[in-house]
C-alpha cells in the first residue's frame, strides 16, 4: 500500500453527505473514495494532455472557416 499523507479538505455539505452514504453502501472509506476520484481526474487530465500533444502538428483551422463550411453543408 502506498504511503499516505494527511490533508484537510473542506467539502460542501451535500457532497460530504453523499460521500458518507456511498462509503456506507460500498464499505469503502471516504478517503478511499476521494483518492479514487482524484486518481480518475488526474488520469483524464493526462489523457487530454496526451491528445493535445499528439495533435500539436495538425493544421489549425480558422473558426470562421469551420462555421462557413458547416453552413455550406447544411449542418448549421
């Protein structure tokens, strides 16, 4: 198990209530639920950054050109 660190996190009351209920229903601690949610969020950020990096060399399109093309094709 990874080393853990203590942190003070202030949650909105409805979120805390929902976490307590989910904790009770899943038999997982609030800490475990928060850790999992943070891991998922960071993984999504990493995926987004990787996608931006992969597409960095693609040609850029002007917004106006895209809108004009969509209108021309009847999509707008």
